[in-house]
C-alpha cells in the first residue's frame, strides 16, 4: 500500500520540537546512521542533522569550524540566521520552510541546519554517495573511444553529459518520485532542439507515478512511462555511455536519468535505434558501414535462420541441387523441432548461468558447454551436428545484437516462427512472418512508429540507417523526434 502524502508542517522556532520530530518520525537515536551536531552560536542553539555514509565528513567539519568561529568574531545579535547562512562555506545552500522538506533532503545525503528562533532550515549539499568511478561499460565496449561510462550517481552522470555538451540551452530538470524511496529523477534535453510536446508528455507521465519506491530504478520508470505490458520489444533504449547519450540529445531526444542506475533512458526510440552501436561511429564511414552490415546480417540470422533451415528439413524439395547438403545427413529418434528447442533453451540457460557465474569459473563453464554439451551430446545421438551448427549461428546473431532487450525479444519471435513452421510448413512461415511484421509495425513508443523509417517509409532516413554517413554529410536531425531545429550544421553562405 502506498503511504498517503504527509501534510506540510512549518519548521518550529524551538529546536527541542524539531529534535522530538526527528526522534519520532525519522529514527534519531534509533538509526545509528542518523546524527545531529549541536552547537551554541552567540548564545543560541544551532542543530545540524546528517546521515553518515551519504555525506562528506570533511565538508561538515569545515562548516562546523566556520560556525564555531562566529563566537570569536561576532557579538550577540538578532541577525544570527543571516550570519550562519553567510558562514556556510559551500556553493549549494538553499532554505526550506517545512520540516518534511528538510527531512527529505537529509535522507538524500544533504545536511539541514536549524537555528533557534527561526522558522527556516538551511540545506547544504555535502553529498558523497558510495559508488564506483566512471569506467567503460561492459555491454558497450569499443576498440577506440572514451572509457568513461555512467555510474550509479545521478550527479556524476549529469556532469559526464554536460562535459560533452557545454550548451547553455542544455536542461536538467529534477523530480523526486516514490513516497518512500524519494528517488531523484532528471530529464535532460536541449531547449531549442527537443520537441516541447514530447518534454511535456514525459514530465506528465513522471509526475503521475504513484508508488512507494523505485528500487529497480530505471526499469520501473520505463514501465510507468511507456506502459509496455507483455510486449517483449523494448520501447526505450538504454545506454551507459555518455557519448551515446550526448549524441541523442543533439538529435532531439529526451533522456531520463534515475539515481542509483548506471543506465540512461533514451526516448523516443524505434526498432533501428536498438541496432546502433558506438563502434560504428568510432571507425571510418566505410568500416562503420561494413560493421553495421555485418551486425544486420547477424540479427536477420538470429530471427530467420532456424525457421528457414527447419522448413528445408521438412520439405527438402525446396532446396536447389547446389545446396542439398543443407539438410540433415543423419536420422535420430528425437524430432528435429525438439532438438532445436532443446539446443536453443540450452544456449539460453548457459547465457543465464554466465551472468551468475563468478569470472574465475566462467572458463570452466565454457569448457563444459563446448565439450560435454556439444560434442558428447552429438556422439550419443541426442543432437544432429547440423542442429548444433545452426543454433550456434543463430545464437551468435543474438549476441551480435547491441540491445540485450531486443535480442531477447527476437529470440521469442524466432521460437514463434519455429512453431508456425512445425505446424503449417510454408504457409506457417509466410503467415508467421506477416504477423510478426504487423505486430512490430503496430508498436508505438510515445506516439513514435516503431519501424520508422521503414514504415512509414522515409528514403533519406532509411539510407542513413543502412549506410554510415560521414559527419560532414549528416546535416539534418532525424525527423522522427520532430526537432525544433532540424539542422545540425549551419547552411553554407
């Protein structure tokens, strides 16, 4: 059950009342990580509340030293609040007027300074979240390119993005979502490029999220944002690379940063956005086009290779004489369709096992997969060699898909096509493929056609999908995001 939103309570002038509130509602003196530092400044009390582990102790020590020195240089005065505010040596100092706001900030890693006799608290950002340093993402490695990637700290992630786009029109709007988790979420866009209606739609959807916590971070936000249901195809794109995120910002996309998540959500996206990889843009246009074409062939193989081969197994007369060897040369007691499903699920099991296997044991697991499951399974007659071959090629195509979410969805589509071929042969493949295309065509991500620029067809944009153009030739932003400024480069005079 989602807790009701608490009423806003003005900050009391009495520090004892504030301390009692902290004890009763926040767990002061019960939660070991919640602390308070009590000072006497010019004969009045000053309390500083903080959470150990989320704050930088050196900043707090420096602030306390500055405040204590006030007793040596100032006389008792009615302007204590202004003096304390002026002595807080930090670039981020903001006042709040309600105790709930102050508590939220303290639990987010900031400190709250309460001055006796004043109904405002001063919030100082001294956050120092535990986490790792930016490093290259494992899922988006490149041969050449930057090695810094997003981490679980939203402040670091926005800084990595702004380092690449130093445009004063770049905006980071922040929200706090989750009645209990109070997770920081920021949307990023370039003010004179991104479509204002898209920005408003995303803001509206984010503000309408009513849930107690976002412990699964960006994935929970995605499910509220695009309302995907049981559609396996990804409606947003994730990236952990700051250069990829910055490129999409310049194209007119809106990004969503969620604190505690190293992935950034890119909206809106199409099927072909999930086929892109930074490696293509870190090589020359010719090499990038070659890499892209290889990847496209691998993705097509992951979808259609097994259904086509199984169709030839069922009806060898469809094969021309020159490729008669494609069909199985041996007979086994297990139907080929069962072998395909066992092998395909076996590969999936090894993929899942690899995620949960410690690195030192991964080599041993690979040997088990190659020797025991592969060759021995063929020797005992469980599989035909051709089954292992074509399942392996289809699996390689799956692994060549840059988006993990898309590769999993394509695998489910492949299994659907295999079942259609098993029951209806040629009509099954034709009807199954048609249904698959119709299904994907009808998908929309934030009112964006999923198969654009193929459906609806845009020749210029589709050629840019097939061929990696050089940067001087890529002058126009993708029209699918309806950018306010469609030109990347100024027109020649």
